[in-house]
C-alpha cells in the first residue's frame, strides 16, 4: 500500500468515526425530552403514585397571565402508578410523547402519608440512577403531593423552581426551615441519631391556583407556603415541630444565617410593645458534658444583630437601654432553644446533632449510649447560654415614640 | 536504546499508573472497613509501601540501561528471563483489561447507558493502542501534560466543595478498632504496588540516577491524591453513606452548586479524569506489548500491539459478564494477583540479583 492511499484510508476512517461516535446510542435531541421541574410522591396504600411537573418550553418564552403572550400553561402535571418508583416512572412512556428528564428537577414533594410510611426506596433510586440529582430539595405536604405540583405561583412561571427559591430564600433570610437535599437526608438518617427533618409546604388560602384565570386578579385564591418542620426517626415521620421550635433546631444545629428576634418592651401607658432585632450572624456550640455519669448538654450561642424596629419609647443613646434589649433578646433565643429541645425529647428524636457530638467528645461512653440512644437523649438536660450583641442601631438612635412622648415625661 | 523520558515524565507515568482507578475504587472500600479512620489506613498503606519503592529503585539501578526483559535474560539466562517476561506480560495484559472494563463500566453507568459495551471498549482500546503505537515518548509527554492538568484541577475541586466540608466528621480519631484499620490498608497498599511499572520504564529514563526520586515522588503524589479524595469524601458525606456509592469521587463533585450558574460540573471532572484513565490504559498496554515482544524476541512491536489489542477487546467483554463479578475481582481476587506480580516477583528478582552478584562481577571482570 503506498503512502498516499494509506493517508486517504486513514482520513476516511477518521471521518467515518465522526458519524458513528456522535454520542453513540445515547444521542437524544432537546425536543425529545420532557424537562421535569418538580416531582410528587404519593402512596395509595399499595402503590406509589409519582407525579411530574413538566415544563412546556414554548409557553415559558412568551409569558403568562395578563402580561400578554399566550394563555397556555407553562407547566403540565401528570401522574403514573407502580409497585416500585421506577415501575411508575416506566409507565410515563405510555402517556408522554417525550422522555422524562430529571436533571433539572428542583424539588421532590412527599405526601405526609409517604413520609409516615417511610421512603428508603426513593433515596435508593436517587443514588442508583445517574439522571436524578442528589442535590434536589425535599419537602413534605400534609395532603396530596400532586396537588402541590398543580399550583401556580406568583412571580415564578415554573412553580417547581419557585418552591426551591422559596426554600433557599427562607433559609438565608429567616433560617427557620432548612433546605434538605436528598444526600443530606440520607446522611442524617444513616447518622448516629438516625433522625432527620424536612420542611413542610402547604396550600394556604381557599381553593387552588391551578388555573391561569387566577392571575387576572391582584389577589390569588391560594398560595404555596412553608410552615412547619416534619421530624423523622428511623426513616419515618413521627411528628411536626412549629416554627419557633424549628428555629430552635436551626440555632442548635448552627444553621442560622440570618433571622430575627422579637423582644417585648413596655410602653409609657404600661401596654406591651415589641423591639425587633435582625440577627445577622450567629454561631452555636453544642457541647456534651458528663455529670455524675449522666449526659447533659450545654449550648453556647453567640449572636450579632441590628435593631431594626423599636416599638417602645427608648433612648437608644444609653448603653444600659441597649443592654436591656440585648438581655430580652437573649431570653427569647434561650426560650426558643429550650422549646425545641423539649419538643425533640417529647418526640423522642434527636434532630440537634447531639448524638454526633456525644460520639465525638466521648467515644468510649458512646459505645454504651449508642445501644439505647433514645432514652439517653430524652433524659439529657440542656443548659443554654446566649450572648447577643446589638452592634448596630440602624439609621436612628432615639425611638420615634421616645421623641413623641418626651413632653409627657417632662 | 535511546533514553527518552525525563524524571518528571516518569513521575507522571507512575502517578497515572496508580491514581486514576485508585481514586475511584479505594474510598468506598476503605471507608466501609475503617469508617472515619479510613484516612489513617491510607496513610499506613503509604508508609508500608515505602520500603518497596527502595527495592524497585534498586532493581532499576542494577539494570545497565537494557530493556527490562532483555536485561533479565542476560542476567539470569534465557529460560528464566522468558518465564519472568511472560509472567509480567500476562500481568500487564490482565491489568490493562481490568482498567478498560472499569472505565467502560463507569462511562456506561454515568453517561452512555444505552451504548453497547463493545463500542465503548473498542474505542478505548483503539485510543490506547494508538498512543502506544507512537512510542514511549508520546506516553510520557501526554502523561506529564495530564499530570499538570490534574495538579491545576485539585485546588479548584477543594475550593468548590469547601462549604460542604466538615472536618469534624473525621472525629473521634482512632475510633475504629486497629484490626479494621489494618485491614483497610490492604486495598490502598495494593494499588500503590502498581508503582512497580517503573521496572519497565526505567531503561528509557534520561537520568538513571533519579530512579528513587521518580519512584518516590510518583508514589507520594498518588498517595496524596488518594488521601485527598478519601478525606474529602469522608468530610462531605460522612462514613455511613459512602459504602453505598459506586463512585463517591463523582458524587462529591456532583453536589457542587454555586448559585444557579455553576451546577452539575461532574461532566468536566469526568472529562479530566477520563484523560488520566487513557494514560493509564496506554501505560499498561505499552508494558504488556513490551514484555511480550521482548520475551518472544519480536523485531517489531506493532504485531504484538495489534494482536494484544484485539485480544484485550474480547477478554474485557467476555471475562466479566456482570459488573458485580468485576467488582468482586477488584475487591478480592486482585489481592493475590497484585501481591504476586508487584511485590513477590520484584522481590524474587531482587533476591536473584543479590545471589548472582558475585558471578556477574566475575563475568564482568573476565570480559574486561
């Protein structure tokens, strides 16, 4: 074979490979995919009901509601059933012209029934398959998960995306509820305490916002809202914590990014007013202590804040007045933390990372405690020390009520 | 034979002969045995392997610059040289098949699940064979470029996962009992034994004086990479869920989310890591071809390369009908395999060199 012919054959072989190796057998076009933005998981007693919120790309580009453009819904929701989660997903091919693509799935909503039944199968599906992502956020709803997926949201075209944004924004600015991703949930449930938490999403208001007609008015009939904290033990939901208790969990888990604390104060006429402190930084150290052979905990909270509202006549030039507000804030935080701890003990669930810290600090005793951690935890006392510093007073010092009531004092 | 590769390139070859599959396979194995003390096991394996680096380097130093099998024949006689050559040839060929299958399984699991295995394996073997056909210099240069790329990527990987890292997950120290920590050293130790590839590449080195340095740095950089992945995996996921992950290294990158603009970056990691896998394949295929053609005194390597490549495609496809069989092979069956070829055989060669030293000196004196 002469050199020229050889070169031609090599070039032809290379050109041929560009045809056969273009993604091989996995080639798929964008218009063959159904992009899933949220997934709902329900359980009917014997079968899984999996609901998919699928994005309609053509509708997104033109906007919805009264702003012009199309009246077509930007999302479509449908469900399939199966004895296993993947079996239900397989049946989606019977009704969808496109293949479901989970790479952009933002949230997974579990019905309370599923959460109380347990959902280890779902976690297995997420870790076993390459399509779904372990970073998807998980939520629990008291009713049907499918109904949550059907709701439209103000300001966000795709409610799956909107739900994730609410969770992230709430976590960043209020820190009451955490953003729990699938891998974090798996870590918590497999951890020393075998317990975890999930935020609740529910429909507030009357009726549904499942039709575009709702957006012809300034007020929509119902909204998707975050509320309580679902508590799980050994993979099953055992109860709820209210928002105060949930904030207490955030303090104890050292997950407070920004939040607020409302401090009662006394008005001139003796009625109760409130000051508001915006907590811009907080850190908590939960330390296990062994006293006379019994396990106890101490929580040391250091918080830094700004006074954002003064509801009483206060001369905020005076350090002693500030110190008094700080002490009031410290008392509030301490109460919130104690309420959360008591609720955790009442439910028999350690969602505070107490088991991990006991294991790290007292590895020898842990071998004994781990056998019956539940009873060890439920009898452990918590001592809370809060150090709150109001570093900034905002753009004014004396409160407006102090100025208006000055005459009365004089 | 003309010396062609620098010390740094040799470091890169050794590193790429160990790390690519090690960072994939070691974390779930060591963490499932030693829990959060797995990093101690990896460190222990590195320390335990250090004397072997000196042994391998000493054997390399005894070689006056001849191709490895040719030198063994001249030293121990043709039958012994041929036997060792065949044994090494079989070892490198089997390891090459194992690497190809691991990589093909990974690509099938992660990205190309509908693409038939023969297609993935065929392309991988073809790329490795193409690299080997261009000789040791091409492998060395590619290897060095890939090493530089890996060194540049490591700080970014740590930075992107920084917020997920919790060093407290490594505590309490030495919580796992010592037998378990010791048992967990086996897997990383065996992977480090692949440093013995230096025996094949050392005659091509420009500076024979730096065998120890090349071996040591190649092994230490690999140890560092394995350690980093084990520590990061532990501090991000904790010890409990890692054993259920097939590729925790990829899960680790998969959770990176920087705002909404940097997500799902594992595909970049897979691309970069894939390059290291191709180098590893090329290194082992080169070693297999080298041993076979030297043993059989073939004039050209090309026929051996084509023959072994075709055989590798068939072997890789047929040897493990199920992925779990390959996983079991990696976990358990490789233990005697690697010990015999990477520790036992070099030790036997070392002993043989000591025993024949006097005779060799006399022969040298006679010829002079």
